[in-house]
C-alpha cells in the first residue's frame, strides 16, 4: 500500500500532460536552433495541447546545465517570453547537472505541495550542438575553475567517465555486459519507433537548416524523429575503443549521446484540475534528491530508489516502469543489481544510449516517457531516477490515474 501521508502536505499533485521534442543528434536537426526557441516551442505546445489559459500557470521551473551564451539569462524565462506567453508568469532555471529538469519537476511539485502555487510547469532544454558540454566551466573563458583548492584536500576529483569505470569494477560489470546493454537500448528504441510507442508524447519542431559550413540557409525543416537511433551489432560495438581507460568497459556505443532537445510537464492540484476541466493522468507520489559519494559520482539512482520505496511503502516489484538515465551502461546495470530491479521493466523503449541525453532536458523527458509507458501498458507505478555530476541522485515516483 502507498503511504498516503507522504510528503505532499495533504495536497494531491497531478500530472495533466507532458510533451517533448524529438531528440536531435549532435549537429543534427536542431543544430541551427536557438535553445530558447526550442524550449519555447515545447512550452507553448503544452499550453496548446491542454487548452489551459497560460495565465493560470503561476510558475515555470526549468532545467539547463550549461547556462552560458544562448542558454544563459534564465533561459526558461526567455523561452516563455519568446513564445509569446504571459509576462505575469514567473520562471526559474536550475542546475542539478544531468538531473536538472527532473529536479525542476520535483521543485515544481514542491511549490504545489507547499501551497505556494496551484499550477506549475516544469521543463528543460539543452542544445549541445550549439552550447558544448562543459563550456561554462572552460578555462578558455578566463573565469577560473569551479572547484576550489579546499575540495581537493577532502575528496578525489574524478570524471564521470572514471566514475562509471569504478562502478563497473565494484559491481563486476564487464565489457560484454555494457555492449549487450547498449545493443539492447538501440533495439528497444528502434522497436518503439516502429511500433509507434512514442505517439502523443512528442511534437514536430520546425528548425532552421544549416549548410555544409554551418551557416543558416534561410529554410526550415521539420524534426519528426529521435535522431540518435542507429543500426549496429554486438560485433561492431565490440570494435569500438574505450573512452576512459585503455582497458575500460565504456565506449561511444554503450554511453549516452551528445544531443539536443526540450521537454515539459504540466502539474497542478487535483482540485485545480477539476476546476479547470482538465483530466489528471498521473499523480506525484513522492520526490527526492539525494547526495552520494562524489568520487564514484553516478550511484545516485540506487539511494534515490531506496528512499522513494521506503517512504512510499512500496517494494521494487510494485513498480511497473523504471526510467533510469543511461548516462553509462554500468550505471543502470549496477543500479539493477543493487536494488533488485527487473531490467525488462527498465527503459523498455530504449534510453540515452540510443535516444540521446540532452542534459538539461532529459529529466522531464524521462518523466514524459514513464507517463506514456504506464498508459500504454496499463501499469500503475513509475519510478524515474538520474545520476548527476558531483554525486547526486534525482528521484520521482508517479502513479497512473
């Protein structure tokens, strides 16, 4: 049984709708599109699909990791205004590394639970083709480095690549294991598109076309499919070189892709949904953000899963759908070993290895995927979790209505 006294302050928080862009590959369909324009398209699409008066949305919380250049200056707010949405609606952009838009979703839920607002939109964006990963911390900017000397006296500084390799070591995950997982992600994503499982959750986006030199042609083209899916084989995956260590288990074929995309989720109290004539599709049972070892760095989904299950009174077998970000294959494989999760119910339509990982957009993207998969399969509970740089784990537990 669900612990109905869990932390929503007696207010039932419901998800009315969720939507995403297709996920563009690096230098693909969205390479010519300003991030705020892409996010604004998704924000406005969510408003249009639900028919809600946008003035009823009291706050928008968005996620974005590389908040520099085109993704600076509170991109969530500039996207909203650029889309012609009401100036009265406030917006905030948060950075929780890879989990940014999941944390944005959790913060929006918390705003509703606290009674601060009755209606909120959560969202996220990252156009990594235009704003490269890590550029906001680059020494080339001449603004110093983000890690102070005191940090090194207390903790070893590792990369996410090294963290993933250490996880593989600790949980006895081999190169064959990671390649098989990457291959399965590609197969599941291709099958999902072939069977139209993503129907309803994405919207077509017209994006500027670039020429071979990367200059705008003045034309636009519709992006209508996730671009990261590719045909491969275990033999081809086995030929790829490791990306972290010479004898490492992670390659470009079993790690997440550099991608472009945006996503959004509309939430409110159940009472407000009824008053607005909107049909709730799921309720938010609980949310969390946990801190974990920043050296291993990527074990956050383990602790987040345990916390959500402990507080809800559910068991791992009660969960019908898991969306665990495929930052690296070892992250999901170690998580499944540690918490006893069924991999058949985990990322059933592929994950970031196949579909892509547009950093600040991925969390709300996973929320969208879980909602639609629960509806497609008549499942009840979905658990979404992500590992985050610096040693964090985001978690959200939803229940289909």
